[in-house]
């Protein structure tokens, strides 16, 4: 148990440890099961959209010296938004499937934070 000094000199008070919540195994399995197909779809969508708009494939490595700054910045912005959106879709999908199978959300998914 951790201890810290209180307001009075020499006084020691206990600090409660934060209780860890274990993530259920089913929820841990649903994460990759949703994320892998979502990632594949997002990558194909990003590549296809870039090719359609720009007329040439997206840069494989935007940091490479041969890639122009506008292309590198555009690809970073587009792929960042799409990958973040894909991650959100996968996480929400995993939570929804878990809730449908078990009747409740895992303890570490905070349903109360919805606005």
C-alpha cells in the first residue's frame, strides 16, 4: 500500500489503490475480429479514393524524400481520418456485439460518458 505525508508534519495517511477491471476474454476476442476486416476495408477505400481523385497511387512512405509535401500532408490527413473512423467503427461494433451476446456492456466500457 502506498503512503503519503499528510498536512501535519510526520503524519502518514494511506492512499487507496485504484481497482483494476479485467476485460472479459470475449470482448478481447471481438476487438481484433472487428478491427481486422475494418482495417482492410479502410485501406482499400483510402487507396481507391486517392487513386480516383489524384490519378496515381498513394505514397507508400509519405516521409520518403521523393514524395512532395502536398502529397505527404494530404495522405497523412486522409489516412488519419479514415483509420481513426475505422477504429471507432470497430470498437463500437465490438461493444455492440458483446452487449447483444451477453446482455450488458463490459465493465471497462463507460456507457455513462455518452452525451
